C-alpha cells in the first residue's frame, strides 16, 4: 500500500537522474526535508515540467511504496515561482544561499515550521527590496537560520571563562573556533578583531526586533562566516556564499 502525502513545499535542490528524471530535495511544510524522484519530469510534455525550479513554492503530492525507500513525486503545482527574484542574478544567488543551507543542515523528514516560515519570509522580503540590499538581507536571514539550528555566537561575556568583557573598547576579540567573544587570557589562533558595530549588529539579529539593514554592519560578519560555519556546523561549506 502506498502512503500518499499532499503538502506545500519549497524546491531546495535538484539533480538529473537518468535521461528524463530528476531527484529533488524538497522542504515540505508537513514533513520537513524530503527527497523525491520526479519521473520523466524533464520531458516537455510532463505535467511536472517547470515545477521543480529551485526555490519554487509548490503544492505537491508524493508517496512511498512499502518496498521502496524513495518517495515518488506524483503531482506538483507551482504556487509561487518568485519571478521577480529570478530577474536579477544577485537576488538569485541570495535565494540559493538559504536553499543550500537548508539542504545541508535540515534533518530528513522532521517537520520544522519555524525554518519553513523563515524561508518563506526571506523569499517574500527578497523579492520586495532593492537588490543592492540582497547581501545584508541574506546574511541576516542566514544567521537567523543558523540560530534556529542551535548555532549562535556567545556575545555577553568571555565564551570560555564567562568573565565580563570591557564593552567600551572599539575593537572586540572574537574567537571563531570558540564561537564568541573572548578575554585576553583565552586567546586562540582563530581570534579576529570585530568592530563594536559588528557585535551590535549580531545582538540586533538575535533580538528579533525590527531591524534597519542600512544601519547594520555586515562586512566583518561576511568575512568570518565561512570559518564559523565550518567550525560549528559539522564542517559545512556553503559554496553559494562565494557568489553572494
Ligand atoms: Zn576568558
């Protein structure tokens, strides 16, 4: 007997399978991340044709037979293709960053309403804003998504010994490996000096209050982010960050 599921889902990633099919990683609302096989969907006459563009929001139906591990996509309808995002290479790259992040970090088949809503809000905002703000917006949402995955820098005291840190200095020592600000005694090889404004920006991101991207400082965050991800998220590398 087949178990049939109907749900909304974002397309996170696809790869060709055989001549005319695709494997797709979907972020479903009901069951979190799910891998599906879309048989024959690259044929022009397929009813699935065009539904599996990355970051499309679809209504999908998929099922698993008891004897097979792979889910089969039996139907998909595009709810939103975020066309305006696709008209600019910068916003496309931005959307790819969050898709790659969720592809690599979400556990399979675990509902995650918070992350699903975050991705939806991110894409809706990305389509509305001036594309020159695409990068700060993406970094903002990526850090929020990271926080949702349980990875957030420690900023209130020394991450290692918990001593208070003088907050009047302009530059603050941040250990990428330890994952937070550090006092002089707990220096390591990965310490970078962050501007006070950068640390304030991080505070704002995690407070989840209304933020003004124009007043936030992302350049240093962008610089340390690849190493930070690698250290704190099981050696994860986000290739799409290079094109942001
Ligand atoms: Zn310390």
